[in-house]
């Protein structure tokens, strides 16, 4: 795993200097501490193309071909150059085919395979690749720069383009090292953040800087940028031609192949083990295909309802792994300034905290870790999928029964906490009148539209000209012909997963120079699992039915029977207790209010309701807190040490 940065320019005034390229690359050192490399060249005009310049920078985390994988890497005649972040799992098979076609290799790395594959297949080369990646390939004869991300968005890639140049990097912070790159905050991105808890692709928090979407290739030729998808699976067709036993065998075969492919490494390898269904299956398949004990790692909390370590130990004992666990306490808030620096833009998924710690502890023992990411979206593991199906069923009931679910009847019910029965019922019933996708957005929102408008100042509201809900609605529309559970879970697979979960894991892991690999996101496995009916996955309130059936022999009975537990932190406890004063100090600070985003009375009401136990606003408070500390780092220019001192002085 690595960090990449660079650009192409067509005007001398827009050139990237060697010093700038060095800074862009150095700020990504955490992504690749083992090696660095640069390619910088001015190219004269000829009869077919204008003069231009190219800069490629690379930081390397050595995983395969430790001695021979230096980048930037070129083909034999140095007409093609590449910087690459990721892993190509089928590179050995591709290499054999390319050698049979006459290509000659100078290294054992997967990166060189991409160069020769591009020579052989042209712009179709990524269609043959199984892997995770963010890459930049420079084709000098064509004056063409290609940027691309893997199919599911496991690896990040951002870019900035104007009339004179295109700049790219693995992380936003590298672009911030280039003079002249704008830092104007995009109001739409702010609004989207407070809806989703992340800024969705293709936007970033900055106006004019974009993310390459998953499964997308960007082609930049003289002052012209085009983007197109190279993978767009058809999930409108449901797999109806197979018996249940055949489906189970296919799932086993495909997932075991995906796990085995991801065991390729020249460095120590292990796995995150939560004790949930997905990570348990992955570890079980790893141990089945490993001659040595698999090294596994988990995170726990003193608050029982957030602690999964008991189940992780059950799985570890069942497979005989070499298991380690770590416990997280309220002082974990001390990592918040580091999260603000590493995540670059506002990111309010609080499970970044345990992910940060499990990555830190894991990296002390291994360089690569397999994960269970993707299983919940592919096999309907979240409780909200059952709620979606239940809400659809209510619409078909007689009117005299439907009145029980009228929101007005539940409005005055006690709801001391959002996790309470009445709190859940209230949230469920108040969204029932909405259409299915809008209702689902209301459920997953940190601040739904009504809450956001109540939060924002009138001046900020005037800057909002677009609706961030449309991001999810557009993705959902691609799957609207499927059963409702499949449509919603597939929409999550292409929104929540790449924009939130994969960002969370990539940034937290790479902050500690740890590579993560999720076998469930093997694109061939996804193509099959995505076509299975929701009825096979969700039975009653329990998801993953067919997945559990396929791997029943690998999953200890207590884990098969356990309920879903989110990988979260006890924010509600922390914000009512040891961190209560901190939140008031930061959020009601005149400096915070002077930014013009939020109404003071709305913030005071939010904090009061939470502290008095009337409602659990912990995730909203976390989103607000992260946003303000992000402003202090990236807008005001405070360094991480100053932010840590500020938090420590209040706590």
C-alpha cells in the first residue's frame, strides 16, 4: 500500500517544482514509510501535441517484491510511467498471459503488470484486473494521464483541474501543498456532511477539488478531462436458476478463492476479528488455507453494550488463532486531533476511533490485515433492512390497523434515549409517510433535512442551492426494480460503503502504515452475491441467512445466534459524563459561532437535551465537534499539538 501524488500541466506558470513534488509526497509518508520516488519532466511540443510537464511522486509500503518494486515505474523505453497504490491479486496469472504474448518483465511486482497490460489492452486494461487501487499512468506519446480507482472504492484518489493543469493525490493534504490550490469550503459539501456524516463522491469539502468515484477512469489529455465507468454490473437480474445448495456452494467457492488470493504477501499478515459473522468467516477461511496460526486482533470497551471481545475470543479459540485484544477508554478522545489531520475533511463516523486503535495495535505485529468489510451490505446485516421491509408491509395493511403507527400517537411517548424502545418507535413512525428511499435517508441521517434547517443560520441556508439527498436517491434508482431489501442494501453498497466504511478503514489503517484487504469486496464475489434475492438474505429480523447457511461449519454456534452489534463507541456515555464540559466549551465558543454556520440556540438545545437524558444526540454532537476541530486545523492553520493541548485543557 502506498501514497501517490503529482500532476500534468500545459502552462509554465502552472508547473510543479521539485520542491513542491517533494512536499506532496512527504506529507503521505505514513502511507509508505519504506521508500520514495519521483519522476519530473518537461516535454517539448511536437507536430502532434503541445509542450507539457509531468510530475509523479510515490511513497511505498513494501508488500510484494520488497527489493524490486520501486516507483515511479516505467516500461522498457520509458514512454509509460506509473505510480500505484494498492494490490493486484491476479497479477501472477496476468503476467503469464503477458509473457506468452511477448512482454518482458524486470521485476516481480504487480505494478509492472499494469504497465504491460496497458500496452496490450489500451484503455480497457482495468477490465482484466482483480484488485484494489488508486493509480496514475502517464502515456507520454499520447500526452495522456490516466487516473483510476478500484471497482468498490477501497483506495482513495482526489484531483484538482483547472484550465492549465491537473493535480492528483491519494489524500487531500498532498494537494494542499501545491501553491494556488483553492481552499474554499463548499456549502453543499458541508450540508452533505451533516446529512450522511461524510462528504460523498465526487465532491470533497473544497469547491473545485473532486474525488475519483469508484470504478471510474479519468483521462486527461491536453486541457481536456473525461471520466467514465469501466465496471457497471447489472444487478437488475435476480439469480433464479440455482438451487439453494448450489448457491451455498458457489458462495463458499468464490469467497474462499477471494480470501486465498488476499493471502499473497512478502510481509507478516493477520486479520481484524470482531466476533461478528463476517470477520469470523474470513478468519476461518484464512486459517483453513494457512500453515501457521493466523494472527487476529480485536478492540473492546468497558461499556458492555459496545464490547464484542467475548465473541472475538470464541472465534479465536475455535480456529486456534494467535489472538490479541485492546480496550478503549474515554481518553480515546485524545486521538481526535490526529483523526482530524489524517481524514483531511470532516468525517463523523465515530467508529474511526476503535478502527484507529485496532489498526495501531495490529501494525505492531503485522503489515497486512484482512477484514470483513462489505458483508453487511451484501447480505443485509443491518437491522435497518428489516425495518425497511417492515415499513413497506405496513403500507399494505388495512387502514384501521395502520392508525397504530401514526406518528402523532407516539409523539408524547417517553424517550429517555434514542436507543430506547420508544425512541426507536418514534423515529420509525415519524418517517412512515415518506416514500421508501426518502424514509431510509431519514433513518440513516445524522441530521435529517428538518434538523439541518433548524441548525443552520439563515445566512448559511441562503448558500445552499442543491439537495444532498439526491446523491443517495440517484444510486437507489439503479436498483429500484429489485425487491425493497435488495434495492436498499445495494444502494448502501455503492454509497455508504465506499464513502464511509472504506474511507474509515483506509485512512485509519494507513495512518499506521497498515494495509487492509476485504475479501467480501472481490468484484467477482460481489457480482454473484448482488444478484441473490433479498429473501435469501433476510429472514424475519435476522440478516445473512444464506451466508450463515453456507458457512455454518465455520461459525461457532454462539456467533451464529448473536444479534447485530455495531462497531461503535459509547459516545452517549462519554458526552453525558467525562466529555460533557468539552463539548460545551468547543461548540459554544464564540470562535465556533462566528463562522456563521450554526444558530447558538440550536446548539444549546441539542446539548441540553442530550445532557438531561431526553435524547441521545451523541452522533450529532460528534459530527459538530469534528467539524469545528477540522476548521481549526485546516482553515485556521492550528497544528495537531495545539489541538491536543486545547482538548486536554478542557477535559
